[in-house]
């Protein structure tokens, strides 16, 4: 049974750093595409980071330079390092996994929700100014 469990969320002030973690279990294959998405109240879910099976990463311009995604294959854990927190980072953060090959970091199109089949329940991040 595939399971993704996020942790590491919480409250912080602007400028602080936070590291989110996602524990993956039950996955059959070795390689997947991994991603982080967030959804603020009243807004659509948006992708903030993705990493492909070769370790290539992608970020939207809104978070580039502040967010870093990484995957620890030995421990089946996905991470999202968030630096210089801003109030607009306040959202529920979700980790996601998808089949290898559906998206590559070198592809011309940005990653999207449709690239991922498996989702965690989310961890809340709240940033105050």
C-alpha cells in the first residue's frame, strides 16, 4: 500500500527557514518523479518543486532560489528546504509521487498535478510577518 506522510510544518516568522519531510512507503519500483505542491486558502494547488529520476529539479519562478527539493533514496524520504520564509508561503504543503518518465526536468513544459498519482495528506506551514 503506497503511503506518503508529510512532517515538519509549523509556524514561523518571515525570514526563518523550515525543512519539510515526506516519508514514502509501499512503492514498488525504484524510480519515481517526486514533487511538492502547496495550497493556500481560497487558492488553487500549485507546484513548488519537483525532482526527476535523474536528480534534475524544477521550481517555479515564485520560489526559485528559496526552495530546494531533495530525495534520499536510501531512506525513502523526500525533503523541501524553505529559506527566507514569506507570509505568502503560508499554505498546506503536499508531497507527491508519479511514474518515472511522465515528466523530466529537461522537458519544455513545467511539471503539473497530472504528473503525479500519489499524494500525502499535507502539512501546514504558517508564516507571520
